[in-house]
C-alpha cells in the first residue's frame, strides 16, 4: 500500500505540481482553506481545512490527517510553517511526518513564493528526497526547497509567505 501525503494549498499550481511529481509513489491528498469546488470535494482527495492563522489550526490538521490515515503533511503556506514546525512532535506521536524545518532553524531559511516551473524542487524528509535520489549526507532537514547552483544554499518554497 502506498503511503499518503496531504499537501496544503492543494488547489494552487505549486500544490498540483508537487502532487503530480509524487503521484507514482504516494496517494496524494490536497487540502485548502480556500474555496474548493464541490466536484473536487466529492472525489475525497480534497479536503477543506481552517486557515493556518487560527489557533486550532495544527490540531484541526492533525484530526484530518488521522481521519485520512495520512503519513506526511506538506504545508505550502508560509504562515503555516511556524505553527506546524511547533507541532511536529505532536504529529510524530501519531506517526505523521510534517515536512517543514525544525522550529529552531525555520527562520534561517529564505522563502521563495511560487517558484517558477524551471526551478528544480527538492522535497526533503530527513535529508532524503521524496521526488528523486537526491540526499544530503548526515542531515535531518525537512521541507520543500530550491537549492542554489552551488548546492550550499536552500530556500523554502511556499505558495505565499503570509
């Protein structure tokens, strides 16, 4: 059985792009606090979530993840990074991996809003790519990134920063 991943802002271009990259290896689910057409909601691959700025956001997302038996959560809203980085341990208690850098290093990363399609994306979980064979030696880095040409700098990718 394939593992399941829930991508927030799943109705946006970046969410769809990541979903397509992962569709061979994962059952992909999409979530959004924005309006979702009924036809998509009826597919059961799309789910409505509360806005990321709500105090109960992480708990609501955890409940949805448990109901859908999600293994990974990929937040794409920049304002979702902070609350979900703080809640990573809570999700991990239920064997759900939130794909965002640790809270203590999160502020060290520049955020690229809506990266262009010509930029190669790397989706890291514990330093290993979920998309291809890329791997960072001795790293536990999590997140969706664009890597500089030198390979030394990483920028987090988001649909929007706030």
